[in-house]
């Protein structure tokens, strides 16, 4: 990257949102833990200090190395970052009598222009802090206040540092701060001098050049899932190394109805070198009789590795394993509080790199999911692949509650195909973040014609979300739900009851297992 904004993470729930807002300005931003500041070179145009759940008055307060960047690059402190800088340079910071959380308004703007260019008096901002800045250090001056918080924004005096320091007590990255995008633009573009040239086209060009340089004449093996991340990673690698990319697409028998054939046809149309591997009987054999959700996941992971490695042994001179790891996975693995849960198993392929002695190449490791889709669109990837809902790595195994049999899979595939196709027919598919059908481990009484039935029940699940961390159940129209229920019950022999899941996450999860 020729230019970037560095974000020091102090554990705020909003840190990723800061990065996203800056990237919306076509400026690359990168999150690093507060205690792992890289060398500040010419590519780093500015540094942002994020918020934090900690207090600067805590014994556990987080202390960054300010000498690395203060006075060298423009700095923006947000919430904890603002409190920390005030405290560090000799100001007075106290615990608030009550936590200040929610909407507020800038009642006074003491110095217009600069960071606050275009931000008007009365502008709504979002507060979320437990410390209050009572007095500013002598090197700084007041920029703005709210009715309850005198020091809502402040800045270094021109003579204090070679590069300016700005601090705000509120969060410009959340939508509740109505002029937040303008404030960030002022800091990133006008104050820090970023060009705003980080576009999908530029990313593709830069990434392909980097991949060519990194991989050279070597060969790469990549596991395709049919999902957006692995597909876009494959296209980038294909652009860089052509037919030296080998892709495995494994049918584990737990995909949606006709998905293996349909996705395989899409990959063929994209010019990828794909090996389609039918391994469903191996998965069914190993899963037979197992009902425990975690054990099912482990069996699927183990068999995937066995099949992948066996097929890979048929190839020669493979040096790299390609992966579709995206930025949220990278951030989670280097969190402020130490490495969190390991990167999802379908991203690190269950330890395959170590087992096979391969090096890793991850073309998407600095992208968020929506950015991955934009990159795919830039390269002409088919929309039906780009717009696909997320699908769990274990597939239908965790949407069949209880043990797995080929008959149950076929039953669920048929019902799920009706549900998903109806979402498309009614123009609802793109309004839903994720949807799926769950086969329940119960039978219920029904009446069909003059006969009493005792058959399976399925639950329909549809949620709205941005990242899957939280989710709200989708308010699908009653006439749509009625049409889906009727078609499933009338056409899928073995199912006589359909219910709709109206649980949010939390407390429920998106998947049932």
C-alpha cells in the first residue's frame, strides 16, 4: 500500500467501524494492537487512537508508545485515545459520576475549520465513555463542547508539535454522529493529505502484482467452497499465475440441492482450473450415528483434511496453499487481549499447511466482506456467486438436528430449495443476510386428505445482519411464508409442518447447532 492510516486498537467495540469508515473514503486503513506499533514510515499518513472499555485511571490502563508517532504524523484520539493523550500530557481526567452514553449535541464550536470544517453547531454526536477530561494540558486548546461535556473536542496548539494532534470525546465512526463522516474526511484527506485512490481497481492491480512477485513460478493449491471469499481469492490468484493455480471443490454431501453441479459450472465459466471431488459417501459413512453437534463438526473437518490431502498427493510441485482469510479473522487473531479464538477452521483448513509443508498465500487478508464483493465485481465475477448468502462450513450437517443420513439430507435439500427459490421469486433474497431451513428431530401429527400423518417438521430461519456478530430475525411477509409452507408440505413427502424462527442473536445463534 502506498498510503495508509494506522489505527491503534485499545479494545473498543467500534474499532473495526473506524477502519470501515476510512476505507469508504478510498483510503486504506489498518488496525494493529496498541502495543504493537510498526515502524512509522512514509506510507503511514496518519495515526488514530481508538476507544477502549478501560479507564485511563485503571491499573490496567493501556499505554501506547507515543514517541513512535506524536509529532511525526497527524494523530486523532477518539474517546479513550483523547482521554489518554490529555492525561499523558498533564491534563486532568476524572472518572465520570455517571457513564455518558448516547446522543448529544455540540452546543459550542470554539474554533471553526480544520477538523471541524463543515461540522455545524448543534450537530448530533454519539458519546460512550466513563472518563471525563476536566482540564486540558497547556499544549492544547478547546475545539468544541456539548451541554454536559465541556471538552468534547480539542487540538494541539500550532507550536506544540510538528504534526497536529486532534482529540474528540465522541465517536465519529457511528451513524449516530451525523457529521462524523465529514469529520473523518477532514482528518484523513485534508489534514493528513491522503489521496483517496484506494479503489477496487487499484486493489486488483496492486494485489495481482504482489502475488506475481511473491509466488514467482511456483504452484498454488486452493480449496473452493462455493462461497464469496474463496471464489474471489481464486480469481485474484488466477489473474496472477494462471493455470499454475489448482482448485479443489469437494462435495461433502452436505451442500444445498444441486449446488455442487451449479457452482462447478460457474467455476468452469470463470476459467479456473478446478478439480471437482465427489466425496459424499466418505462423509456420510463417518457421520453415521453421530448426533453431537461438535463431534459432527470435528468429523467433517477431519474427513475434509483426509480427502484434501489424498487428492493433493496426486499433484506435484505445490508450494503454496491459498486461503480465503478476510480481515475480521486477522483482527480477531491479534486482538488487544491476546489471540482470541483461532481463525475459523474453513479459513486455516484445519492445519493443512503444517501437515503438507506448504506456505500460505492470502490475497484477501486485508479486506472486509463487503470489500471482497466489490473486488469480485471489479473482476467480473458472476453476481449469483457474489451475492450468495453466507453458508456454514459444516453445511447442512448443522441444519439437521441429530444424526445424518443421506435420506435426511435429501429431505432437507428439497425443502430448502423451495424456500431459497421462493425468496428469489418474491425479490426478498437480497434483503436477507442469511436464510436456511432446519430439519427438526421431531415428528408431528398432521392430516393429508383423509389420512392422519406422523411426519417431520422443518423450521425456516432468515436474519438481517451486517457481520453475523448480531442478527435480527427478518420480517418476511405472511403471504410469502404461507406460500413457502404450502409448497414444502405439498411437494416434499415426509414433511407435514413448517415453523418460522423469530429469535434474535443474541441470545439465540443464527444456526441451530
